């Protein structure tokens, strides 16, 4: 029918031109493409694995005489491939034969097509946790968080190395009101304006994308150009398909057709789930994809639910997930705590003077309290350092510790957290969250700090506050930690707030540490008359 339509239009043009002899109209030659050939490359296919390596990835290359562009029809969905090359990820587990229609588009709307068959093996089954997360609620760009949208080099490992958008930086460009629905039946719905009262009756809105590339959607639009971006490009809701594959072991979200997330970057509709861990506590997902020009990687932070809604990763955190009430006398609960022992290399990295032990004289539970005591012994000092490493760690939440602090020049008690991956990536790359630090040489001044690359040791992000009786009275030391913010308080009074973002190491599992150090870079000079002092902890509670 399309061919007849264009032939009819051509006849009308010929008749019109013959009746208007004074007009000089030249019509180029209209030809249907010919000699259409399709080369098929199944990733990992060889003599022993004729159907591929199980990733389901196949590269198609179409070539035809007189073709100006190409399209592919996969399972009823038409996908453009201007150059003729198309990488497609089949996701049905098992070995199956698929029919793929390849279309060579010529001038004047004429086209030639052929259908090829490909037999592909798919071994990967996406984690059920990921499927359940994606289908739990509509997703959106997490605009309220720093680093929700970014630009970096192709293959880069840092979120938005060239640019990472601050919170709400792209308001009003046609991105934040989009919603992405991953239906359990494999269909994908992109609502381009969730503020419409009834999007089924008024499916219009605007989207955001790269100059020139965004015109692939439906031709030149009336959006506003801002540098290399086109903002508020008119578009309507659409439906496609989605799947999860793992080509080369990289967990990837695939969208069919023109499906895209956040910012249109051209015909590549596969997004790596960067750093995805099926055991992660976070509902946020970091996506990375290379644009259609193969110039940049674009990064997106997406999350389910509406802003200010019941986001499990944002406060208030009210569900207690772990606690130690120290209600059994004797050694600390071995199910909750283990120890760092000895002097540590270079005094635990801080030139500290103590030796850590698990001796009852240094650490014991008595009368409902954990007691960590630093002592002067045999010309040196002993103390204890407890940690939940390997026993309990978590991502995001609220930690509440009720404690009374030791005193004396050189004492350095701390309640803190360390990134669980520190043994593999080192410090400060793993990140450190100091909920409470106190030094006897600055009695009653309490500090909280964050250590991370570029801000560690003496350059950590630190705030202090003065409280008049930290060694005489119990106080509640608390951190509230979310993807967007980390805040510290004493007895409910916030004194330090830090903006978190996806570039920082504060978005993975951390474990707890309780210790009393002596001297060192921060503890300072030890009082020659010091004999002993104790940090007493009533409880440690963690909420999400």
C-alpha cells in the first residue's frame, strides 16, 4: 500500500508539472533499493558454540544498493538503524529461532525488505530482586539528588566525570516529569508528562535530548536549543518492550524501538546497570550508556516512587533492623562484634600509641553497658576496638548510639563506620563516616567527619560542636544517611549536614566500629598522669 501511495503522489506531481510549463521543477530519480544483503554475527559463536556464548547478543549488518537508511522489525517492533548496523539483545532463556525483518529504505518512500532467521542461545536469567524492583513502581530521574544526570568519557568509571548535575539542575527542560514503567509482561511505557490529569486522554508532553539526535524521534521539533541540547522537545507517551541481559557479564537494561531514559542520546537504547549488586539495599539504579555519536557516556540515577513519597532510601528511617542493647554480662556478643587487635601498622595509620586487645580489662559488658577502657600499662597503653565487619553491614539508614565518653589528655574515643569494600579498594576510596569523635585535649567538643578521596585525614569534611558534659552524662549520637544527605546530631540537634551524591563512596555497605584510641594525629599529647578512662555505651541501634 505504501508503494501505491507514493506512485499516486508521483502521478499527481507529473500532471501538475505538465500543466504549468513556466515552472521548472526537477524531481530526482526514485528507486527502490536492490541487492539487499544481511550479515549476522552472533556474539561468541564458534564451532563449539554455534548459537553464541549465551549472552543473546547479535549484530546485524544490512547493505543494499540505493538505500538511504535501514530499519529492523523485531517481534513486531520497528527499530531504526540508519547505517544498517543493529546490535540486538535477545532475552528469552534457551535456544530459539527468531524471524527478523530487515528493511532497506530508498528515495520517495520506496523500500525493499527481506526476512532472515537467527538461532540464538540465551543462558542469563536476571536476578528476581532486580525484576521485582523494576516492576514495583514507575521509575523517574532522581532529580532531588546531586549527580542524578551526568556526562563522561566513553568507558569511564566515574559518574559524570565531565559533568554531574546538582539537585534539580535540569528543572523545566522536559525530563523530570517523565515516568518509566517496566511492566511484568515485558512492555515498557514512557509517560512524558506525569502532571497531566489523565495522560491516557492527553498523552502529550516534552522530552530532553541531544541536538540532531533527538530529531530521530519524529523529525524537527519546536524545542528550545541550549548549547548541544534540545529542551522541551514535543513528544507523546509511547509503549515498547524491555529486557535484562548480561552481554559479557555486564548487567544491561534494554529498551526496544526509540525507548530511552531521561535524555535522548540516539539509537543506542541499552543501559548498563553500573555497579549493580543483587544484594544491594538501595532501590536506586545507576545507568550508563554511550550516545549515538559514540562521543560520550551519559549517566542517570533513577529511583521508584514519587519525590517526598515512601522512598525506602530516604528518611525518616523508623524500622529497626539491628541493635545491641548490651544486656548480657561478659564479653560482647560474638554474633555482633569482632575485634581489631594489636598495634596496627604505623599506629593504625594515625600514629596512635595503644595496643588493642580483647581482654576483659579493656572491653566488657556489665550492668547493661558496653565498657571500652583505655589503660596505661607497662609503659604503654591498651584499649579495645570492636567492629561488625563480616557480621553486619548496611547501606543507608539511621544509627543511634547512647554513650558517655572518656576523658583525659590523649584519649580519642570514636563511634564510626567504614566502607565494607575497604580491603579491596583501600582507604579513603571506601569512605569513612565518623558519627562521633572526641579528644580529651579538647574536652566537650564533639566532631563528626567524612573521609573520601580528596577529603581525608586532615582534609576530611569535619564539623564540631560543644557540649558541656560529654564525660559525665549519656548523650545520643546519631547519623542519618541517605543517597542525598548525611546529617549528624547530638540529642536530636543536628550540627553537621553533608550533601551525598552518586560520585561519592557513601552509597554502598558500611560496617560499625567502636573504639578508644590514645594519642595519634588527632588525639594529641597524652597526659603523663593518665591511668585509665572508659567509654560506656548503653545501646547501638540501626534503623531503615
